C-alpha cells in the first residue's frame, strides 16, 4: 500500500512539474517561440562571451582565453562569462552558442526557479495546489521577469530555492546526504550566477 501511495505522490509531482514547464513556455512565449529576443546586456555582453566559449569547446580547447574580446581576455577569470557554468558547457558540446541556445538557457533557469520553489514549499505544506501556486508565483515574479538582460541574476534566483530546501532538510534531519545535496546545489548557484 505504501509503494502505491509513493507512486501516486510521484505522479502528482510530475504533473505539477509539467504544469510549471508549460506555464514557463506560455508565460515567456516571445522567447519560447522566437518572436522577440532578450535585450541590452544579454545581447551585448553575455551572448558574445558564450559564443566564444562554445567556439573554443567546439575546437577542442577549454576556454581559458579569448583573443577576440578586448584584444585578448582571460575568460576563465570572469565569473559572469559562463566558463564555469555547467549548462553553458553542456550546451556548447553540441552546438555553437547562438541566440536560440541563449533563450533555451534562460527558459531553463526560469523553469528551474519554479521547480526549486515547488520543492522548497514542500517543507512548509504538503498541499499540492499551494505548492504549485507558490512555484508559479516565484517563477513569474517581477525580479525574474525584469532581470532578463542579466541571465546570471536569473540563474542565481533559480538555484536559491534548491539551496534553501536542502539546507533546511539538513537542519531538520542532520544527515550527511542532505549536507552533500546542499553543497551540490550551492555549486551551480555560484558558478551559474553572480557571486
């Protein structure tokens, strides 16, 4: 009986994550469907750096240095460039970074912010509708919507709920696995965001 309840619990959670994904795509439909683009620093700063990173990776090099920016620039020393960002590195393995991949990365952070808040709100309540509403409210808040030109700020906001969720779990249980999950969730918080 307990295994049956666990399966239903996971299936309900999966439905909520699917709802979050669909709402993310629909709420940010100009990015999802390529109607509009992110603007300002996203285009002038983040996209060229990510393009240089993916070009270096596509050529079989780690992007320590870029000769194309500022007559030579140490990319690995700039935390905002995305050299240490595992999502940028993973996307760069498959294709050169362009505006479409940038939008996918941005939408992924938005979806992760809602998913993280869904997890975090589970430590307060077990009512699915309240958890889903909290996740939607966080995913669609003004900070995430208004910080579109600073993808690293959105990435930081995406991983804050994960860090808090696992840290609260560590405080309540005292298990080493929860401490390890806290450390693992702090890693993308620092390397994807802006420390």
